[in-house]
């Protein structure tokens, strides 16, 4: 059995490249950018008025004039006007081009307009005020967004402003999520006493949707021949297979033997953790097989077979699949989330313990309060928690006030 740290190291070393695709920029939210985005022009692209008001020639004011006949109006979106007489002014709107022959803008709040003339009601005017100079924010060709950035709402605005209607992003993997087990029935069916509804598959689908991956799903009963035949097909068609169940010691836990019979290279089976100990991980390929449905060239399939208990599957996906996927599409793995334990906690076995916690922010510190639940089958408890504190295997006593890595699945 290997440690959680070693398991993650092995998994990250198996990351794979799914290539690049071009998509409409409005579909790129949450995807990873695969090109540098530069400024197509100066920002702002012209000297821009930043207050609604009047624009004057400063030297006229400096000579003592405070009344300026209004010559014209410069609206946003209109071509640049020109002040004809230095004694006059032009009314200017926020976002408009600064007219020619003016150099200073005074907001409406500081002028009184009567009979076509603007009279200043202030004597503290600085030359050049309320003009946002061309190129002040960014210069043409400046790098605005670096390749490998996860596109957020902020980047969407930048893409729009530089005219990137389509954008290069990392391609998503083709993923198949498979549940196994004769006890499982569909969500819209009424279970008999010995049956339960399939839930893990939907949890996994949802977890992948948060990564913008649209996965396919399948359910296979505990029949070794059928399992083997179906999985053989999935290995050809998919980049990733996520399984839930059939990896432990039971008479019908066929997955580890089937995967090995099909030539998948086992990287490890069982990790020193709770929940999720019987986790099986392996990969097959890369193969260069031209007649593969997935396309020509190198094809590799990575297999995450999570234990069937719902909390095990859930934490396994967050702890292992998420960082593997992120590394695969170009984001370096780093854990930035930590939380402070709110009370003393004891866990005796020499296993990493993923403790379910409810999170609170106390004066900028994230506090995790244990909501332990009744074990790895207790999926209802996940709805009462916000994340997991990762308590290291080499300790048994965890003290109030100590800080631990956090895997959160609720962001608010
Ligand atoms: N003799 C041993 N028995 C068990 C061990 C062990 O080490 N020795 N490990 C236990 C641990 S820990 C876990 S976790 C489970 C893992 O079991 P499997 O991966 O083999 O999964 P199953 O046997 O198929 O199912 C376990 C449990 O999970 C429920 N399940 C499965 N799939 C789903 C699904 N899609 N949706 C909802 N629930 C699901 C299933 O009904 C079982 O209750 O093994 C322990 N046993
Ligand atoms: O590994 Mo199991 O998930 O502890 O019940
Ligand atoms: Mg089992």
C-alpha cells in the first residue's frame, strides 16, 4: 500500500496532453487559454474624456477667463471635433474623444450654464485634468493574458475588447464514467428492499461539469464477461475511464483483474487513506493505432477506479482526478487552500484521513469544523459539509488551531 503523497505523484506523472481547439470566446469560460492575448491597439485607443462637462483651452483660463461660449457638443462615438476659438468651449461626454485644441475638462458640477455660455464655479483647475491619455492603461502589443490562464469572467471582457471572437483553448479529454453493481437502479425507479439508486455516477458527472468536461456514462452489472467486453471498447474510445465500485475484496469486485487482463498497466492498488483505500489506478498506451475511433496517432487511456462507497468516490475524484486533469491541460499542481481545525480531533489508524468539515470565515481565517458523518457510505453527510481537511497519516492527534490542507467542494 502506498501513501497519498506517492499516489498523487504517480498520478501527476501520468498526465497527458489532449491537444488544442478553437472555440467561440463565449464558450471559453472556465477553459484553459492556449495562446497569448496581446493588445490589438493602445488602451485607451485615443485621448478619452473621463467626466461629462466642458473642455477648454487651459491657457485661456490661466489668463483669467472664466466664461466660455459653448461651440459644440462632442458625444461618445462621434468623430473628433475641433475647437475653433480658444475663447470658447466644447461640451464633452465621458467616453468621447478629446476634441482638437482643448486640453482640460471641467465637470458639469463645477460650471453653470446659462444663455449658451459656461461659467466656471471653481478656481482649482489643473491643466490636462479629466483626460485619460491614449495608451495609459496598456500599449499596443502588450501582453494582456498569458497562455495557460484559466479563463474567468475578467478574461472574457479582455477577449471581447481585443476582438477575439474565437480563442484557442486546451481540448477536454473524452471521459467515460462507469458504475458497476447489481444493487443499483436508475434514479427514476422505485428500489426494492435490497436495491439502491445509482448516485456516484451523477456525482462524478457533476464534479466533471465543474471542470467543463461533458462525460459519457454507463452502468454495467456484476457480470465479468460483459464488464470485460464493454471496458475493452471504452479503452479504444476514451482518454479517461472513471469507475466507481468493484475494486475491493468482494466475490464480484472484478475490476482490477479485468483491467489487468485487458493489458492496462496497474500503477497502484490501495492507498493509505480513509475513505477511499481500495482505489486502483493505471493506464494503457500510448499506442499508435491508426484505426482507433478516437483518431490517429498516440492514444492513451488513464483509468481511475474509485471505491464504490460514495464518499470514497467523491474525495477520490477531487484529490486525484482534479489535479491530474489540471496538470494535463497545462496548470501546475499546487494546493493553495488551507483551513484551521476548530476543535481537537483524534484519528488512530496510520492512514491519511479526509475529515469532512463545515467552513466559516472568521476575520479572514478559514475555520473548519468537523462534521464527521457515519463513514464512507454516508453521502447525505456531504451535503452538511463544505470540504475535507487532509489530516496526515503520521499523526493521531490533531489540535484545535492547527492548519491543514483543504479540499473544498463548496465555494461559498
Ligand atoms: N474484505 C474487505 N472488504 C472491504 C474492504 C476491504 O479492504 N476488505 N474495503 C472496504 C472499503 S474501505 C470500501 S470503500 C469498499 C469498496 O468497495 P468496492 O469499490 O468494491 O465497491 P462495491 O463493492 O461495488 O460497493 C461498495 C458500496 O458502495 C455502493 N456503491 C457502489 N457503486 C455505487 C454507485 N454508483 N452509487 C451509489 N452507491 C454505490 C455499494 O452499493 C456498496 O454499498 O469495500 C469495503 N469492503
Ligand atoms: O476506503 Mo472505504 O472508502 O474507507 O469505506
Ligand atoms: Mg466491493
